[in-house]
């Protein structure tokens, strides 16, 4: 696991934020690779296999769960959306089928793997990671319900809004990582360097009383 305070290279210490971004993208690509190696799934249906074992029934149940909770969330926001099994029914007569790719299983896996292998205090990860996963899950329910509303009855407009919300979903994932990196990793790195610079002096104690 990468640990910025233990990096011996002066150049790496000076460019720690950029190293963090590179490490994030490396972990993201690694997560994508492991997903591709482990999962065999139909991107337009419910077929889902993990290392050759069929989990289609489980993913169908999860799709139905996602459709139900997405409809409930949209109703709370004042939209007339109803769910039956894995289908969402809108007031304008538009129907959308929720498949396994709409359940956010893949995106939640990507974020979880990044948080496991990225640096930072362990106990902060214990509470920060579940909160972020909950935020990603709730946003997924919201986007599933909003996409057909923005798209109307047009196939091409649906594709446009689907891709736009998918990119926004990955953008939210990146922002949650930035929050972790800036608050728990970069600040910790700065605190350790200050402690080393002013160890045994009154400066660090005044700094600790003011900012810790």
C-alpha cells in the first residue's frame, strides 16, 4: 500500500498530490481489469456470471430492488413513477427496464477496491467508505429515475442522457476520492512533515492547538 510519508524521494514528496492522482487512475484501471477477468455478463440483459458461476437470479432480484427503490425515491420527490418487477413506468407512458448494469454493483466495486488499496488512516476508511458507498447508491437510484424523465420517448435522447448521467456518476466517484485524498491523506502528510520540521519546538504545539 502506498504511504506518502515513507516515500524517500524528494521529488515524489514534492509532487505527492500528482502521485495521488496517478495512483488513483492506476487503481481504477486495475479494478476495471479485475472486473473484466471475473465477470461474464450481458450488458443489455440480466445474465451475470462470476468466475463461471451463474448469479443471474440474484442480479435479477437486485434489479427489481433497484427499480422499486428508485420509484419510491422519485415519488418522494414528486414524480409519478411506478415499478413492477424490473420495469419503471412513467406518467408519459414510457417504460424502462432496469438491468444489472443499472444496479451500480460495478461502480461500488470500483470505489471499494480503490479505497482498500489507497493510502490513508485505516479507521477513517472504516466509516468514510460506507458513507461514500451509500451516497453512490442513492445517487444511482436518483439517476435511474431521472434519465427517462429527461429523455422522454426518444431513443437517441435516452442514450444521450444515459451517457451523461453515467459520466456524472463517475465524476461523483472521483469527487468522493478527492475528499478522502485532500482531507485524510494530504493533510496527514503535511502534519507529519511539520512534526519532523518543528519537533521539540513550541511552533508545532501552537499549530496543533489551532488546527488539530
